[in-house]
């Protein structure tokens, strides 16, 4: 007569079951944690990309128009650049140039930038009529902006200054360079604001 091996027919012991459940729980938790971390990293990357795109688009427009600034106090019109220091909400107004259509002719227009602190937006204004006042209305250029700081390089003094006035202290002059620092916040305000800076080198350095 043959007897079956009792060990081959017996099920898992309670200790083995508890160990299996524990290992499964630990592995599941580790996988879930890794997935959450991956999702968080993706979301963080998207927020950083959003801030970079938002700031870079605004800085590109500002840089292009500031680099084409002209200053002249001769004649009936004053072509000027005035930069106002207001802490982290600076303002700049100037006369810039643009190509007319497909020709090589240039036209002059007034343009200005400011930070709308109440709505956290960079705003731009444009006026094709150049006169002695900067009074056209503003339109939004970039959202979620929390700071706009602009500095001006005065070559004759080899130093940066926080304001510029081509009709007074910097009479008839353009700065050698303009440094623009734009601080932006992500849409959900989950991370600290990030500042992007660019330097615009002017053609007529003073």
C-alpha cells in the first residue's frame, strides 16, 4: 500500500499567507509611489515649460522693439525713451521703428510696456501717431507676471541705472543696453515665481 506525501497536499500556512499579503502590499505601495512621483515630475516639467514659454514670448517682443528705439529732440516731434523705476513694476515708453509692408521703408511708432499689478499681466501699448505724449491704451501681452524690472546701461558712467529719460538727465541719448527681468508664476501657483532676464544691446550706445 502506498501513502501520499502529506506535505504535497497541504495548503499554505497562515504565516506564508501573511507574508505573501505583506509583500504584495509593499510592492503595490512602491509602484503607486513611483507612479505618483512620475506624474508629479511631469506636472512640474509642464509648469516650468509654461512659465518659460510665457516669459520668452513677452521678452522677445519687448527686446525687438526696444532694440529699434530712436531718440531725437530736433524738430516738432520728440523721439524719446523714458524708463520709470517703480520697484518690481517698472515701465518703459519709447519711439521705435518698423518696416512698412514688403518695402525697405521704415515708419515710427510709440510703444510702451508696464506691469498691471492688479491682474498680474504684462501690458503693451502702441500708437502709430508719434507726438509728445504717451497716452494710448494698453493691451495684455503676457499673463501671470509678478514682476517687471528694467535697468539701463550708461556707458559714459560705466554703470547700470534704474531709470532713463532722454529728455532730461540723459538728454538726447539712448542707453548702451537695456536689461529686462520678467518674473512669472505658474497657473496654479504651486511653485515659487521664476525670473527670466535678457539684455538688449542698443545700436547707438552711449
